């Protein structure tokens, strides 16, 4: 009797559903060329999910490779693991390393908001765990359609509940993120999830299967029918306007199982019984087996019928494609298997030896004694198709950039400026996000130092020395639409600045590049420009990209999302007790504006909210000024009593948030800051921050600004119960707070 692989060689003309699995005709032909025969149905399943856009990066590889040109050193030390691993690992000193990464779960979260978002958190946590680190915090950059849209009311509560439900059950603080609203995200919300983990240098683990005869162990949850094709299929296609009917494809999460898996895995690491490890996320067993084998000695043999199942009716193809959650795969030396199993039993985590490492150079998988897969593993995991998709600057880009905000009607009187400020602070993108963040536990574990609404999230790493890390995520998709090269740089600059305002030194970048269809030459141009901009900015700032994620096909019908290259920046602070808070701390502090304010209103929140306008050029990028400002802010630790970056909404928004944080008012003068009070309040020029210092600290601040070549202007004093802009308006904090806090509860309920 012929086994399945042998049979595949005897009937080459059998029709196979390659197109239904998302493969192109030339891709199917290439698989046949690699194998010298038609693939078995199990092999076809593996190639289809591993060669999907989400897993193979086939449209983006040619642009992502330039990130490898960025120097891999940081101001603290070398990068211990980078692009190509589950997550980047950065030396932060004192023998500690930090791993962090941001990924997307966009399409699954539209189909099934709660489970899509929850399993997005679970997946990124396992990526961090697989590096040998203890996960210590999560973040969630989110994008939604208009706040008043019916579908936003469907997806937003479920997504927020999913992020909070999973993270809270794991006991991981959610320390930051974003919630942005724009019409282009209607029908295609973005759910990006970030996780930070901490490890000692010696605890680093990599995803490789080395050592002939070593055992391959699958442990964690059982494999079920949920998530078959999951994110690998959902994230690799454009949604129709009516939405997909793919509900069974969305994974179902169990955070309590994941918590056991985390503690079990960390004890396995501590016991020294793990030679290689890989989480099971996108593409499930297809990914774990092929990636481990290709990154190791090149051979592996597995018995698929040994995989524990929740559904005994699953076919081998379905088992290989299932993206059921809370599963890990480890490579273990034979002498350590008993110890490995004992630790798993202690944590009530099911574990089964399903195979072993070989020296065959092949990935061989059997099903009840029949060989159903016999492939070179690298061809599945790493040598998929690479597309140099055509890209071209859209013909509408010139007209868009020519239509600047300069001609839009502006407020001029004090009353008009006051009403504009109130309207902006109450707008969906600038309003208080407590309706969302109060559903997250921000302080569990007791090491959270800063969290929303602070500029960045900050976590204490060492309880004795108080070494800590800070993380921020940012992206203004309107800026990226106006100029994707500059827009990506502005996203990096804002996250870099947000980390610096707390007193941390920026060290490394992770990114989540969310774009429309790569088959659209204009979208592909946006993507190429964003990658080029991010690379050039990282080179100039001396900050490496450690890894990240690409999410394409984010569009509904012909409507693509705003290009949204979300950038996460991680920084280190030697002593978290000396961080700089975001809010005004009390009365009689001097308020100082750092940086240069220009008339830069195109793409601003003012143009968006008041006029529904998008056009012109985004604010000027000045990376040297960003670097100088960040160095100044690090030196201001212990001098400044607060620091807040200026970005969306400009100085007006920063003043409002700084006042409302602790209920401390301020009296501000804008004379000499800009050409008009309006520009001074609402310009969104980059490389700016406001800081407060005691009166006796002004001279030291002036000296430090001069040393770092950062312009400064003393613009006011804190105190009172109102935000007063001299010569313009007097706005009681109670009225300001009511406008800022009422928007989301009014739209979404209590």
C-alpha cells in the first residue's frame, strides 16, 4: 500500500484546491517544482498558510530588508536578538535584557471582536515568552471607524473587552496604547498588540531544532477546529463591503490556560531542560515544525496522530492549519524529557512527545503510520515567494499636498479660541480614554511606574536598583497619507519623544506596518516610502529596528485605511523613582515651552475636527532637533517637575492634559511663541515639549537648553483652578474636564 507522499507522485494530475487556500497559480507550480511532484493535501495546507501574506511577508520582504542596514548597537549595549526571531531582545544593562514586539490582529478582530482582540494579546505574549522572558506588560494601539458609526459600536466594546479580559486574567498590566477614530477604519479596525518581557542575558532562548535525536514536545492546550486558517488567511485578503463569513476561522482564547503555560515554561527554562522553543501562533503546527527545523539542523520527524485533540474528527490538514491558542513546541534532549514532563504535570499542562530532530534535512510528518508530509523545511518557512510588486506615486498625491490648511477659516477672538479648544479636547481622538483604559488593570504586579494617560508606559525591572524601561506607541495616519516618508518618521519621532519626556533614553524600535492592498500600486508606494522613511530616521537617531509586523489588505472594498505605520519605541531609565511625571504637580511652577513652533496645521486635529479637511504637507521632520530634545529631557530628570510632549492638538491639548491630570490650573502667555495665538495653541510642529520647573530651577534649565541647543520660552505659571490664556480666555478646569471626559461615555454608555 502506497503512503500519501508516494501516492502523490503517482497521480500528478489530481485536481487540488490551491486557489481556495489562497495560493496563486505560479505559487502552486513552484511547490510542485520544489517537491518534484504534486503536494499531498497536508503539504498543500502547510505551504498555503506559510506562504500567505501574513506569514511569509512576500510583498514586503524587499522593503523590510533595509532595516538590516541600521546599526545594531544601542547606547547601552548590543542587540542580543533581532529581526527574524520571535521578538527583538535588547541589553539594558546590569545583566538584564528586555524583549518587546508589536503585532496585528486586525481582520480577526473585525470578524469576532472579543476573541480576535483577546487572542491577539495571547499571541504576542507567547512570542515574548518564547525568547526566555517573563512577560511584564502589554499595550494596545487601536484604530476604529467614526465614533458615531453603528459598526464602531459593534466592534469597539468587544475589542476593548477582549484586550482587557485576556490581559487582566494573565495578570499583565496594560500600560499604554492609543485609540484613534477615522472613517477609513470603518469595516477594518486595527488591533495592534504589544508585549514587553524581561530576562537575564543567560536566559535567552531561540527558536531552533538542533541535536539529532532530541525530542520534539508539544505542550499546552489541545488542538481544535477553531482558528483553522485563522489569521494566516484572514489577514491575507481584502474584506468585501459586506464583511466576510469566516466566523469559525477566528481563534478562541483561554487566558487561564495561557497563565499556566507562562509559569510552566518559565520553570522549564529555569530547570535547563529546553534546547529550543517556538510558540504556536499564525499557521500553528505548520509554522512551529517548519521554522524550528529550518533554523536548526534541518531535519525533523513528527507523528501527527500523537497531537492531543479537542475534536477527534479533525483531518491531518486541519490539524496542521489550526491556530488554536495556548500551545508551545519545545526541543528537549532525551535525558531531560522526564524532567520536562514532570514540570508540565506540576502545572497541569498537557505535554506529548510528537517527534524528534533528525539529520535528514527533511520535515517528515506521519499520520497513523502514513507519511503525509516530506518537504525541505526551509522551503516552507523561509523560501516562500518574494514579490517585487510595482509601486507608483498616486496621481492624486500632488493635488492632496497642494490643498493645505492655510486657507481654512480660523478662530481669532478669545471666545472663538476658547470654543475651539473645548471642541478639540472633546473630539474622539483627543478626549479622555478612561472609558477604555479603566477596563484594563494598569498596576497589577506592582511594578507599573507610569501608565495611561502618561506620555509613555514605564515598568520597574529591578526592585533593588530600580532600573526600568519605558515604552510608547504612536502614529498619525493623516500625516502618513499626506507624505508616507515623513509620516513614518513623525510616528517614530513622537514615540521617541514620549519615551524621553518621562526621563528614559530611547534604545530600540518595533513596528506594526498597517496598509491597504499591496496589489494597489499607490498603496505599495505608501508602504515603500514609509519603510524608507523609518529606516533613514533610525539611522540618523542611532536606534535599531528589532522586529515587528506587516499587516496588508486592510481595506473594505476599494477603500484603503489611512497608511498606519505604528511605531513602538523602548527606552531605559536607570532609576524609575526619578522619572518625570506628565501632569503639572502643583502651584507656582514655571511653564516652559521647548522647541520651535511653526505655522504647521495641515493634517492637524484642528483641520480634521473643525473642517473635516485633509490636505497639505505634514509638520517638518527635524531628527537632529528630536535627538537634542530627548537628550535634554534625560538631563532634566530631577530638575523638571513635569514634562509633556506636544503632538496631536498642539500646545492647547498638552496644556489641557497637564492641568487636568492633578487638577492644577495655569496662566499662559503666548507672546513671542508664534505668529498668532491660534498658531501658538493649535500648531502641531514636532520636536516640542512643555516642562515645569520651580522658579529656582530656571537658570539650570536655561543652561541645559543652551548646552543641547534646544530653544526655550517661559510661557507661564501653574496654579489656580482654570486654564488662562492671557488676552484670550479664562477656562475653568471643571468646564474643561467635563468636555474632555464626557465624549466616550456619552457615545458608548457607562
